[in-house]
């Protein structure tokens, strides 16, 4: 009888390990496929009976970070870091994600410390390189020593030494006014001040791993821009990103909105028509495949289309549609009106 009990115990342990191994594989596959909400749901269920499991905490914390639920993600990631059963690779990635969470929450010193700890741990090449990249993008790199910082109601402006900006006070006021004007339309709630870095050149930005400016990470309320880029384009990306949780973005609409609200006052329709030279355009095709046209045409064209869509369909429908920009959602919100709006716009390009 005693031997039977021992055998049953060993079988139960083996079965538990096997089941958990299978669950881990399934959960990590779901994570890799971007099914973060499903990962969180399944992992939390498993955590009820295994609250300190490093794998489950890692999956939950990282998925919540991807879902931009930063406050909720932090305890799970901290559990991974402090758990003695955590392997070095998992700890490194937890530190990396904590660095991102804390920056999004405006806790810059905690963000810096976790990224540094990940880099110093050097447990896995990918985690180390990722943390080095974010360390630069977030403005923690020693390259930013000596940069001037100006904090306002909605921004933390970071100004490069020997800046090419002329009339800094006016420059800052223009961006403050632009934010007020743009957000009077969207009425978006921004979770933290926007860290706005102004560079003299693209080559300078490459020193911290930024390949090309302007560069925005709306989920972190972060912008890196050339000093002479348009006032409103990148901040519009940040503003519209926070209209809803995890918006579904399509380039035609997302970039078109930023172009329309860029505060340049340029005639985007006229620019697009001039560059197209009577070349016919399918808006639906561009909606599905942004690379149909070169950027010098697609951007002003998208801006003109967004302007047309707002004028013909109204602000209320546009703000609702902006949360999920796929064509099927546009068809649902605008109904039969959508076809006429598109046709009218395409015809205006040929006039």
C-alpha cells in the first residue's frame, strides 16, 4: 500500500510538470502571436494556485506591459526579479520591461535603474541590447548630459546643446499653443507629460540608436524630432493614441490625421494633386496597402482624405472611428455614406 501511495505521488508530480510545461508552451506561443489579453486571462487563472511561478508572472507582466496596463504589470514583473527560482534570462527581461513600465508612468529614476541592472546582468544578448536601446531612446544615455530641460503643463522639452533653434521662448510657446489647439478637437487624456527631444540632425540622433527623425513612441508619451519639423505632426500621434486603450491603427488614417493636424497650414490636397499629375488613386487600396504610393504622395494625400472625411462625415463619427481604423469599422460607422465620401475624394484628385 505504501508503495502504491509513493507511485501515485510521483505520477501526480510528473503529470503536473507535464501539464505545466504544455501550458507554458501554449502561453508563450500566444504571447509571440500578440494575443496578450488571452495570455493575461489564462496566466492569472494559473497564478491563483501558483502565485510565485516565475514563468506565469513573467508572461502576465510582459503581456500587461504590451497592453499598456503599466501599473498592473509592475507587481508581476517585480515578482520575477525578486524570486530566487527565476533564471537569469527571465530576470533580465523582467528588468527590461520594468524599465519601460516606469518610464510610461513618469518614474524616470526607477526606469533608469532597472534598465541599468538589466544591462549589467548581461544575461541574454537580446535583453541587454533592448535595454541599451531604450536607455538611449528614453534620454538616460550620457550623450544627453548638458541638454537643457524646460518643463511645462503638458511637456518636458529636451533641447540639444548648441541647438539650431532660434528664439527658444517663441519655439516653446508655439508647441504649447499647438497642443491646446489640437487637443481641443480630440479632448484626449494624456497619462504623463510628453518628453519631447529636439535634435540638430539625424546623424546626431544615431549616437543613441535613433535611425531617423521624427520619431514618436506614443505609448510612452515620447517624441524625438528635428528642430525644424512641423509643430503638430508628432504630438498629434501621441494625442490620438490615448483616445482609447490599444487603438487599432492603419497608416492611411493614423498618418493622415497627423498630417492634417500638423499646424503647417499647407494645402495637402493641392500638394497631392500636383504630385499625382492626374494619376488615378484607389483610397481603398491605399487603406489596405500603405506602400502603394511613395511617401511624398501618400502623406499629403492621407492628410487631405482625413480632412475630407471629417468635413463630410462629421467630428463625432470620426472620433469614434479613430479608435479602430480598419476599413470594416469605417463601413460600420459611416454606413452607405462611406462609398460616396471616397468616390467624391478620388474624383477631386482628378480635377
